C-alpha cells in the first residue's frame, strides 16, 4: 500500500501484471489458446503476420495523417460556410434549443471537406461492416435490442441502476470486450475483494466505451465479480437514448455528493478526472493526459478512507480518431465538442462504427491519502499537487504500455 505526501513525490507506480492463475471468463464455449478461434481473437501473430501488420499500420497512419492535413485546411472554411447557411433561417441561429441534429448534418454533408478522401473512407466503412457481419455482430445487436424492448424494470436503486437491464446488454458487451477489441486486463488483484475503492482512469474514445469495458472486465474477470459504479460527465448522461442506458447500467452523474454516497456504501467506484477534455482530445494528442481537474477525487478518497486505484487504458484513443472539432456545431447542440473523424459525420450511422484496435487495461497498486488532515484537505495547492501526482502515475503506466505495444491492431 502506498501513501502519498509523506515520501518523495517522484516515485512512479509499478504496473502490476495479473497473476498466472487468471480467472477465465464465464463462457462455456470460450475458445482455448490452442484453437484457431483463440488465435483469431488476438494470439501472438506469426512473423509473416507481424510484417503484414506493420505494413498495414504504416498505411493507416499515412492515410490518417493525409486526412488530418486536409481537415486542417478545410475545417475553418467549412464552419464559415455553415454559419452562412444557417444565418437566413432565424430558427437555426446559435443558441436555439429546438435546432435538430438532422438539419445540421444535412448542411454538413453538403459541404463535406473530405470529398477527395471519400473513396478511402468508403472502403474503410465497407471493411468494418463486412467484418462485423462476419462475426455475428448484427445478430447480437438485434437480439439485444429485442431483449431490452421486452424488459420491465423491477428492482432499481436510488440512482436508477437496474442489474437485470445490464445483464441483457451482456452479449453486446461481451462481443466488444472479447472479439472486437480483445481487451487484456492486468492487475485485477489490486481491486479489493470487498469494500470501497476509487478507480481513477484516463479517459478517451469520444464515447464512454472505456468505462463500459473497465466495468465489464471487473465484473467478468474479478474473483468476486464486483460491480463497478461509474461517475459520468453530464455530457453523456444528458444524451438521448445513451443517457438512460448509462443510468440503468450503473452510471451516476459525476459530483462529490454522489461519489461519497457510493463509496460509503462500499461500492467500487470509477471516476475520469479528465472529463470531456479526455474523450474529446485530438488524435495527434493521443495518450497525453489532460489536467485532472482540481483534485476533487483526492478529497473524495481521503474523506471516505478509500484507496485510489490508478487505471491506464491503451487502445481506446484509436477507435474514433478525432481530427478536429466543429466548435460551432458543438455550441448549437450544447456539447463540449462535436468530433470530426475520418468517417463521422460523413457516413452517418456507419461513421459511429469504432475501429477494432487492441486494448490493454492496466490496474495499478492502491494509493492512500488517509493520513491527510482536514487542514490538508482545505489546502487547494496541496490537493492540486497530489492530484497531479496521481495523473503522473497513470501517465507513466500508459507510457510503459505504449513502449511494449508493437501494433495498434494486435497489441
């Protein structure tokens, strides 16, 4: 157990790997490492495959750089045109809450700055949809939607969490975890078997898939199958369709009061101090952590005597490579950002298909702040400093993982 504030602040966190006797998923028919199916899900590729993968990765990086360069040149012109297009209609001025997303996207589509790159984007979308269909994703989504339509909430807590509802999402989450992103979790022994804990993680991926994968992985692979509650940014909780789903699956509006309630009831609680700045960061700034707010999570952990457990997610930055932010659209929709990616919004719903990067989630050793006094907790400078130290621990974990990663797609 580590205590910050009593020893040197230069100490970095060791990334703890899982014990050899890692708990297997509760899947009766999950392929063993020797089977061809297991190899398809991320077993070590042969030298020939590694060479091919390096070539593919280099081409993808080159394509993304080319698209990003074109966007930098054209996005400013696009927003100027968009402002002019919206100006004649008084009902579509900035700040109009009744403005429809469909209207905005139709204007965007008419002035697509990626027209020269459209063949590449179309080819990428075709490849992804074909792969999803081959892996049975369409069938899984159809069955999940049907199950959710038939669901009637019977047992819901004060925050709206419905475990039966979450269980019906399992096939979809299972597909994303094991098949699409082939998530590897290390350090699960650092999550306590019982009692409270505050998980602090980096945030990325445009949509909160990282929270979903951390939550699913702990419930699936932890010896006690612990359920994680997630403190989520208002942006996601207020989105139509997604917001209610997040609430039903255990996500709670991020604030000190909610965090304190969850921890005092002995929940494992997950927080993303980067907030929307993390999920909205540009692809060129990937894996460079944003500021961790004002260190509120340090006060939360200290006042509830909860260990802080650092979490580093690598792989989520590549699922939606954000090339730029359409700030005008974001303001019109009252959002922190409106991402421009190689496929969104130009391909509509197809543009929401995430890329199949290989994910790794590393869970570090607990950090405690129980020794802090009330006077210490009232010292804004000290709390900000300690919060930054936790950020550096997670940044080091990310950097260490990136040094070991040979491929975006194979890990």
